[in-house]
C-alpha cells in the first residue's frame, strides 16, 4: 500500500519534466524558424535580373529663399550661398541663366549650397530630381545682379559648369565627371574635394574647354563634391555637385548586425522566462516528492517495527 501511494504522488513531477521537455522542443523550433536561412550561391550558368520599378515624378518642387530677388553683389562676393526649402531625399539642382551651376541633396526639408555668379544679370531657379532622374517642377525665377570690379583690364571671369548634377559608380570603380571650363587664361589649377575624407585632389589644366575628373570611392554612400578652379591671373570658379558610390553601405551592415543580435537576444529570453515560470512549481513538486518518499519510508519502517513487535 505504501509503495502504491508513493508512485501515485510522484506522477506530477514526471508530468512537469515532460512539459519542460515539450516546451524546450517548441522554443527550439521557433528559434530555428526565426533564424534566417543562408542565401545559396549562384549556380554556374545562372543569370541575374535587375529591374526598376517605375513611379510618378515629384509633384512638389524646391523654393529658393536666399538670396532675395533683386539683390546686387559685387567684388569677390561670388560664389554666393543659395538656400531654400525642398522635399526631403530629393536632389536639388540650381540653374543660373539655364546653366546648371550646383547641386545638393535635400535634407530635413531644406538645402544650402554655394554657386558662382555670372557678370551682369543672373536668373536663379531650382529643380528637384528623384532617384530615377525624374524632374519635379521648376521653382520661380529669382533675379540678382553681379559686377566684379576687382578684375584688371587683361583679366576676365572664368566659369565652371557641368551637365550632371549627380553621377554614380560602383564602389572601387572610377567615377568620371565631365566639366566645362570657360574664360580666363591658362594654365588652370584645380582643387577637388571628393567628400570622402581623402583630402583635396590637385591637378592642372593647360587650356579651357571640356575636361574629365575621376575618383574611385572605397565605401558606398552619397558624397558632396566641391570643385574649384583658378586661372593664371587669380580668377576663380566654383562648382558643388553630388556623387553616389553604389554598393553595400557599412553603416547599414552594422545596423543589420545590431538587429540580428537584438533578435537573437529576444529569442533567447523566451526559454529563460519559461524556465523561471516553471521553476517554482518544479521546486514545490520536488520538495513534495521528497516529503512523500520520506513519509512512505517512515510508514514502511513503522510497519516493519509493528510486525517485529507483534512477532515478539
């Protein structure tokens, strides 16, 4: 009878152990389901397909707020700062007398960049472009005037322009940028800051005309490029544009790693919490099982003692 009672009262402990094992199997399967499967390598003879999803061009353009219309500049005040409001994430190109004279990415709903002025009348406007190169509406024309009284009788203004406000190339490949240099007298000295912290690149050009500069970025990202030119008489020109180095961005990879670590930690706390929840009843049942065993042992010894006493 004592053995039967002992076995009947120990079955809850076996049930708890079985439940813990079942929970561990379920959690293990959920962890496996949350872990990303490795991406298989391309098989020999396979082909990759790249597609561009079309979308509507921007419907809202940029607005130039500085300088004000009718402003007059003179002396060595060129280049001037042009700023305004714009849709975040779009490229803003500034045009002067219908010539592209600078570009910048719109950040936090505003833009600001330096542009060179032409002697005389300057009609400034802004056009925004999306990632597909689709143009938004042109801003209203803003007219300013510029007179350079610092030039000597034999010096003339030089201009530096480009047909591209934004150029892109994969990481490690040479990004080539065609420029148009006009005016002044050669030779010309160039200083190009590619925006990646490598320091300015210096080069010379004997004559004016079309020239191409190139640079290979080591990391993916969007970079602000500042180009300045100076002729033999000291006349200067300035151009600010945007370069895009395509590829996997290191910062994004770090973010992905952080997300993966957070997911792993989030998954691992599930079995820990389950174990903590089951710890108290398991401890209680274990203690109770020990008490039942001890009681059964005492009953057995009592029965044996009574039998011995009865035999005497």
